[in-house]
């Protein structure tokens, strides 16, 4: 699979309306599931090496409009990996204590330590998305935040954390389909919140806020990918491919033993 | 599968040498794998309900001698569950900051919040196991800790957290086999630490410390299970069974919608 078309180059002008939301790259569902399965196997091994090496970490950030599939993607891509090595964190409405600090404080706390894969379901990007769309912070504050984010992610990189950011890209029509489904199925009602419709009504503003955020914060250290997310098999496969490529680039190695293996022949264990 | 034989009754005198380490309950590997798979499916659904309900949480504590299979059990039992709803925490050697607080401070921080399943790989029990065996705290301190632990786990229960504690029980011979394997395979060297042999030499002291801890801290709110862990298919199946029964007893329910479904027919979404 080719992940390059979905990567945002630093400073690139992003036109989300021109970017596809439903893509297959000529692969049918069986082929896509096979890719996901083969990537899952590779990820298992890469995660074990990352954990054993314990020098680098990977942070995968998901952002999307409501019903964009953040939960489901997380489950399909990271589900097969040893749960001990993966830490998923969902950022909700900030608490009063969180709000009493700078906007990166609560995020920094959950940055993955050496050896771990961290997955953010929503993130500090909410502070330049929902906050911007609703005008909860001044234009000047938002403007400054793009730089704060770039510097923060550079700090993470300096500590050995590779950051990969993924926007799951869907159309407004597709969101409608998914929301209707939540209303039709009683066991999905808990996922529906009438407030979501107010955000939906601001779709255009959100797209504009995403476009600016993507352009301003996609860096070589922490690139953004805009992934077409309506074909769910494609979405899972391409996200697993992006994660796999990131880990392969990190190339974690089993560490040299901290002991002299010669000094510990099996007979040494009594 | 019958989990009852492995549950420690409150105040029960525990004789670990008399408790089996290799059990199948008449089930062959295929049957055991089928039970694990069927429990995994049930756990997926129960976890979704727990998360949706967001009122209760489950904490599963693993303790074992080195090479007892804590990592592998965690992976097999919790791997199939949505990683978003499961938080695994491995407790290592305490940091200076952690040591500057009471022994439950660092553990309390990682107690699962409502809707979550927490898994502890090692736990506050280290403070009445390794600490006791090495005499790093006085007998009086250790003695007091059993009560602190019982009270602490009662506090968790009062906040809606069900606590289930599992000792993966192996023999000293079996540990030897596993340690030899780590030395024979280069990709397992990172799991071997010569220091482990010093702990192995204290096997008898560890068993005595476990026996006291089990007897003193198995309560109706937070029972201990001593699970035979040498037959790995049995170990995975019985642990998944214990976790399943705990969640079934909690019986999490999808919450009533926070909106009037009548007021939101699909046409309401524009």
C-alpha cells in the first residue's frame, strides 16, 4: 500500500474538500484484510523489540470529526498488539485542574515512555479545533498554539518519541449515515449525544480549522496523514501500514544482554 | 470450567506446596483454546457494556514468581479486548518519589476509573513479598501492611471497583525450565537478569510470604485465586474464566440514552 499520497508535506496548503474520503487503491476487502493481518504480525514483533530495547517510543495521534472511526481504528490496528506495550488515552472535556494549566500540560503527562506505543484518541489538537471553531480562545492564542505544538512535538522527538498524526477523513454525508445508525440501534444510543449535532452544523468551520492545523503542524518529526476513512477495511489497512512504516523506520533492536551469556550456561541455574 | 477450587476463602490457611501447578480439568489443548476464544468474545461484549455504563471498574492483579507467565497471560486474556478500555500497568522498582510516599500511593494513582479494566503486572503485593523476603521493612511494618491493603481494596470496592487477584502458581522446577529457555534463545536474553537467580534461591521464603499474604488479604470484596500456571492453555482459559465471571457478576448495562430517542428521528440529522 502506498501511504505517501496521504502524508501532508510541511507547509503544504491543504484542501480537504479535494482530498478523497473513500479510497481502495484497487484493493478489495479480502486483500485489505490480508494486509491488515500481515501488518498486525509485523507490529507484534516490532512492538516486542521496541519494548525490549526500551529507548524509543511511538505516539500515534488520532483526530476526526464525530463518527470518523477513531475508536474502531484503534481497536483494529492496536488490538492485536500486546496490551502491555500499548497505552491508549482518550482526551475528554478538560477538567478544572487541567484548565488551570497550559493546554499541553495534560497531554504531556500521557506521552509514552521509552519502550511504549501511545495512542491518543483526540489530543492537544482539540485546542486548535473545537476551541477555535467556538471562539473559546482569542485568535492570537490559537495562532501561538501552532508554534507551541510544533515545539512540543519537537521536544518529544528529542526524547526519542516518534510522533505520527492521523486525521480520519470523512464527508458530511457519511457522518450522517453513521449518526443515523446510532439512533436506529438501541445498543448504540450511548454513543449518541444531541450536542454532536451542533458540532455537525459547524462542519465547514471545522474543515477550515483542520486545514490550518494540518498545514501549520505537519513537520518532518511529526507528520500528519489525512486518511480516507469511509472504506473501513482500507482505513484499517492504511493506518496499520503507516504505523508499521513508522516503527520500521525506528528500527528497534533487542538490547545486548546485560550479562555475559557465557557465564550463564543452563547448568548455572540450580 | 470450575474456578472455585482456585479461590482462596477469607482467612483460609494456604499451603502452596499442596496446591497443584499443572492442571487440565480433563480438558485437552483444543478444548482449552476454544474456551479462551469463547470467553474472549464474551469479554469483548462485557467490556463494551462496562465502558458504556461508565459506573464500575474492574482491577485484575497479577503476581507470580519470575517466569510465572504474567506477561503472556495478560496478552492472551486481555489482548482480544478493545485496547481503549484496558489499561495495563507494570510496577517496577519504586522511584525515589514513590518511595517518599506510603506504599499504596503509587498504586492508587493507577486504579482504573469508571468504565475501565485495569491490569496490574505486579502490584502493592510486592511490598509484602520481595520487601518481606529481603527484610527491607520491619516485621511490624509488614504486619500492618496486610490491614492497609485490605482497607485500601475495600475503598476501591466502595468506589465501584471490583478487585480480582491472581497468583500464577508454578513450581521451582518449572521456573528452571523457563529460565534455561531464556538463556538458550538470544531473542529472550533481554528478559533474563542474573539478579533473578538470587530471588530464585529464596524460593521457600517467597512461598511463605505468598501464603501469609493470600491468607490475610483474600476478602469477599477482593478475592485471591491461586491458578496452576504450568499448562499454559489451561492458565489462559481459567484466568479468562475468572475475569469473565467477575464481569458477569458486575453485570454492566448500556445506560439509558441521555436524550429522548423520539425527539431524534433519523430525519432530524441534516
